[in-house]
C-alpha cells in the first residue's frame, strides 16, 4: 500500500542533421536578403520619382518666369502701341494684334502657373510634406550634373542595382537547393542518452541508463533524389543565365544613358546660347521699334520665336533634360 514511480527521460543530439540544418538556415537568410532587395528597389523607385518631380518643377518654374517676363514686355508694348495709335502713327490692326498677343500670353502664363502649382503639390506629396508647403528650386549648372566617368558608373550600377543583386541571390538560393537535395543522401545519425528509474519497486533496478547512436537511412528511393537533383541543377543554370543577362542589360543601359546624357549636355549648352541670342535680338528689335526704326510685325515675330523656344523647355530629341540628369542616378 504505497506509491510507486516510473521515470523515463531521454535526450537526443543530432549529428549529421546539423549540416542539413545549416543549409536551411543559409537559404532562409538568403530569402531575407532577397526581400531586402525588393525594399531597396522600391526605395530607389521613390527616389527616382522625387528626382523626376524635382526637375519637372524646375522646368515649369523657368517656364513661368519666362511667361511672366513676356507678359511684362507685351504689356509695355501694348501701352506704347496705344499711345502711337492715339498719335495715328500705327494702325488699329496693329493695336489689336498686340492686345490679342498679350491676352494669349496671359492665358499661357495662367496655364503654366496652374501646372506649376500642381507639380509642386505632387513633389510635396512624394516628400511627405503638406501639399501647400511653399518652396522654390534651383537648377544645377550643366557642368555639375555628372561627376563620374563611364567606368565608375558601370561599377556602381553592378554593385547597387537591386535587380542584379536579386538575381545573384536567386542563383545562390538555387545552388543551395541542389546542396540540400544532395544532403538527403547522408544518413541521419544522432547521439541518444536515456534514463530509466523505478521508485518503490523492489523487484526491478532502481536506476538504469543507456547511451548509444540512432541511425536512420533510406537507401532506396527508386531514383527520386537523382531526378530531383537534375531538375534543381537545370533551375540553377537557368538562374545563372538570367543573372548574366541582367548584368549585360544593366551595362548596356548605363552606356546608352551615359551617351544620351553627354548628347543632352551638349544640346542644352547650344540651346542656352541660342536662347540668349534670341533674347538679345528681341531687345534690339524692341529698341528699334521704340525708335520707330522697326516694324511691329518684326517685333511680334521675334516675340513668337522667343516664346516658342521657351515653351520647348530645353527638350533634347529622345532625351529630356530631367531624364538626362537622372539617367545615371
């Protein structure tokens, strides 16, 4: 009439399985790194959008300033034409032409200002600020837009582009899949320690212990592992091919954009000189008109040339200025 107790405890330490566990841990870490590259890609896309919005704001700001200067110039010209109309030195049609041009320019100014404000709000949204936050932007000089050469740009692209880093990680994950499948050929060997105790039982030993190895192996799988390894090796080769293709496409993309950037810089420089020349010509024609040495038609034609040039926004064929500036970012 007494209580008895039966105690059984065992502990198993895997041995060969540790290699398989280590491969699984490595693969999990590569999966985390791959997810981080996705976050980096999203971050770089946000940076690209901010830069693009910034340069759009800068272009619109320059267009608004040009449109305001044109309105001031045409307003002064309209006042002068009205005075000469009163003196009967110009025709009524001349006065009406100037007024029509002034109204058209005011409409263009209003349109440019509305677009400018909307783009500023879009930039504020991308920066996480209040949409109505006031600000102005400054354009970098052309010579300060790029500070790296082609070789440096290629090296940076190969190191920083998330699509290439992701392709490399996917190749490593595929290689680990092959290694994990190979590891299945390794038998499972574990060290096992057991304890068996009987309390208040007289006809059995009070304590007993065992130590030994636990061996498990499945030698026959009817070719499953072999076919699975062949399949994973084919996937690894495909991932490696994709990685090389991504690397080559990145190099081609960098070289193409670098060339377009150089072309855009040269074209921007030429267009800047052309605009300065046209503004100088406008000033000279205006002075001659004030001195009654030039016709109103010549002055209006020069106004049209200047405004057409300003409305182009320094666009280069096949590569706009903002695209050129952010091409290698």
